C-alpha cells in the first residue's frame, strides 16, 4: 500500500512539473506588455513594469501555434484554422492576412512588412506561397527541416536560420528576402567551424550567433560575429581539467544558450547554466573577466539538451526590454522578468 501511495504521489508531482514545463511556449514584447503564448494555444498579457497580469484580454477563435510581431511591432499569430492574423487594436480582434498549409515553425516580416514563414519545407513567401529550400543542405536535413530552428531577420532583410547537430556541429542558412534566394555565408568553410546554434541577434553593423555544446566530459560555448562577409569568434569558453593525469575538473565551461544585444547600453547578453552575463562590446570580450554576471538563476530542468548530454539549457529565449530590463523564456519555470534588481517569475 505504501509503495502504491508513493507511486501516485510521484505521478502527481510529475504531472504538476510537466504542466509547469509547458505553461508558456513563447512570448513577444508589444505595447508595454509581455504577450505570452501558452502551451494550449492562448495568449496571456503581463505588464513589463512589474510582471503582473494585465486587465486587457486577448482572445482568438482557434488555438494559436505561432506568435510574432510584424515590421511595425504589431502582434501576429498563426492558428489551428490555418490562418495568419494581425492584431487590430481598435477593433480588439484579429484581421486575417493570409492562409497557410505548410507546417509552421515561425513568422518573420521584412522592412516592406511582407510575411515569410519558417516551415518544415523551407522559407515560404506568404504572398506567392512559393517555398524556398537550400540546395546544399547539412547532414540530417537533406529534404526537410524536421527540427525547429532558431531564426532572425537582420537590417538588410536577410533571414538567418540556424541548427544544431550536437557533437557534429551546426549549420547556418541565410535567405535574402529582397532577391528571394539563399546567399553563401561560408558556414561550412574549413576556416570556420559552426557549433550548434542557439540564437541570432545583431548590433548596428554585424550579426551574431551563440552556440553551446556538452559532449562527453567537455562543456563549451561561444559567441561568433559575422561582419564584412566573414565569421569570427569573439568569445569561447570550455571546461578545463587538471593536467596531472587524474582528469579532475578545474573549471566548468559556459554552456551558452540564447543571447541578445542591448542597444541601450551597447552590451551583449547571454544565458548559461551559471546565470545571465553581459559584456560591453567596446571591451575585449574574448576575456571572461570582461563579462559581468548580472544574475544567477536557479531554474528547474529536465534531462538537458536533446542533442547533447550534461548541463541543461533551460532558457530558450532572451529579449531586451530597456537598459536594465529583459525577459527570458524558461523550460519549466515560466517567463522570467528582470526589472534591473531581481528576477520576477511569471507562471
């Protein structure tokens, strides 16, 4: 009887933990609110000032799968009715932009506010419904993008799409929406090796991407920069072991996940298993001492990344709000809002 009761307690706790894990699947920042997308397809609003629930309610007739913003910062969704919709603040409702049939991973808008979808079969122009897939694809993704990638559109209207293959490295594809073709970024050039890609961001002149990997007993992470058609790593950190033959861990490397650029203080932010760090781009960021640990986070985690073993990556998104404020999307603890002094967890 005792074992049976214990079994049901463990089962209940597992269920509760699972619910917390999937409470939010994404968020955007719009109109001074955090628009949080729940795992069951609803939108909840929270005040960016204090993280408290907003009185304003957002509804939709169908379950929502994708949440994004257009070129003007207006919320856009893709729902189970196979419709892409833009929020109409005056009517407090959604206007249909177009329909879709592909399996969607994300939505992106260029400067002309033209809608492109990241789909399982490539990048789709939602005006013409033409789908573009790169000719030279990486191992494991020869016909489709069966894994959800990270993505971003830069100031030149290039869509960046990144993948991670664990110890096999990563891959980056860049699609120019002006000419509607993929451009060569030399991601597979022998002079530069791409690690599993965790996020993209940009400053006024360059595009960056973060990478993290745990393989065997080595944990590592990096931040790389793409400028003047060349990649270079500006920060790399890895585990260090004693050299006396005893294989004693002296220092655990930073497993770098999502990053972001803060234009308010000209700093790069990144998350690792040791917390959230920031570094002034005017300093030599190849040196770890030039990175400041803004806050150490204590978050739940599952079994780590699916493409590696070891430390978890329990934060999947980091978005800057203003100079001292940012938000993170966690694996099991909801959305974290850092208000400049403390982390407020929204669950």
